[in-house]
């Protein structure tokens, strides 16, 4: 029978220091259990104090499972401890729960703190305590530091399986020929990240047009396809993801082109979540690209007002951008910078 080890933590959030320790521990035993210790009250409180969005234990469990899926000797477990704070954690009860969950004799206990020696000797008398990178010289980071100084300040220490959870999503909306696509691409370039093209436009290019050609069944397909593109781009995004159009605009175009609305588009609109909405006014020159058909000035503004009404009815808070392309880009960047700055300030740091 091979050696059994365990390493535990809150992983709030999981960072490269944890990854280093888990990987090193996995090399030192035949079977390693990574134990996620979670408490709804304590963990919620820690996130609130740090000004970051709550990180449910299921999300952290997913991070760990994704990390360990190709580590053949690693198993991930979750143990609820119900502590109100780190200070009130019941080590005795925790150890009993961990032993029960693992269900095997524990030979090795891994941590990064020599201060745990006395308590581990008492609670796991048959196990050897192995300390990994106590000085944090290999990966100079801790979850406490990340929570106090901000996720973005330590983005390089956030594993790729974790980063998508903290990416800020910026959606650009508007009617025909208002500069959405250009704005989305340019912002992605400026912030060194990826963007999501308007999937409806991709479909229109495939079939050679939009008006009268796109029959009603296309529009739910467009919304589903667009959401999948968002999901894929989120995995590659660098702090920010810029998105051209969403479900409300798809519903707008469905009404415009077919006279029909779809409950499923409203349902998608209800559950989608964006951190910043940029609403483009149609005050730039209309460009006939072969797909657009509503270029008359009054029609453009009527459509704009219709879309604005749809956003207002759903309680969407948006920023309106107007002016030439340079003015719009400058305005958009100010709001994006503010989004990042506000997030960082909530975590107790400023942006230089």
C-alpha cells in the first residue's frame, strides 16, 4: 500500500503558490488528497472585506478539479467547517472530518507553515509534516495578499483555470452602423485582450444578407452561438473581455427583420451579466456594407430610441457614447479605466 498525503486550504482564491505546493506534494506521495475547507459565513466575510465578488466553494472545487484532472494520483475533496473566522476554526473537528473523508491512514501532511508543526503532531501523530516553500521564495504570493491588494495587482499569480472568473465583461450595443464592431476591436487592442464578434453578423455574412433573408428560427440560434463565443473568449481574456452585442440587441434585430420576438431571448437577457454597457449613438456616418438596410437618418434614430427603450425596460444601466470615433474611444476608455480602478480600490489599492 502506497503513501497517502493531504494538503488543505480555503483556496480563496486559488493561486500559483497553491499550484506549486500541490504539484510538489503530488510528487512526494502515492496518493494526494487536496482538501478544500469551506465555510459560507467566513468565506463570504473575507470576500466582502476584500471587495471581491463572493467565491462559492463549488467554484473553488471546480478550479481544483480542473487543475488536478490530469494529475493521476491527486483527489480533490471538500469539507465544510462552519467557522465564522480563521480564528474560530475548530482544528480538532476539522481533522476528524478530514480523516473521515479520506478514509485511509494519512502518512504525510503538507503545508507552507512551520508554525503548524505542534498542531499537526497532535492531530496527525502518525504523519510526517512536510513544509513546502515556507519563505515563499518560489512563488512570492499568498491568498491574503491577493485579497488585500487586489486580483489584478497579482494577475500573473492567478492560474489560467481561475482567471475567467474575475474577467470584467464590457458589452458594446447599438443599432446598425453605429461603430460597435470597430469600438469592440479597438478596445481589445488597447487593453491587450480578446473580443467577441457579433455572431449575428457572422451568420448574415454566411447567408449573404439579413433583411428578409434571415427567417425567425435563426435568432435563437444567433443568441446561443453568441453565448458560446463569449464562453470560449472568456478562457483567453486578459482581465477584460469586450463583447459586440448581446441578447437584447438580438431581440431588437429579430423584431426589426421578422416582426417576431422570442421568449428565449428574453430569458437569456435576464441571466446574462456584464460589468459595463457601452451604448453607441448613431451619429457617425452610415456605411453601406452590403448587410445594412436602415440608413435613412430618421429611421436610424427611431431604431436607436427603440433599442434604448428596450434597455430601459429591463433596468439596464448603460453609458452613452457619441461624437467622432476618437471621442468615442476616449470616452469608452475612461469608463473602462474607471471599472478597473473601482475594482482595485475596493481591494484597497490604487492604480499607478
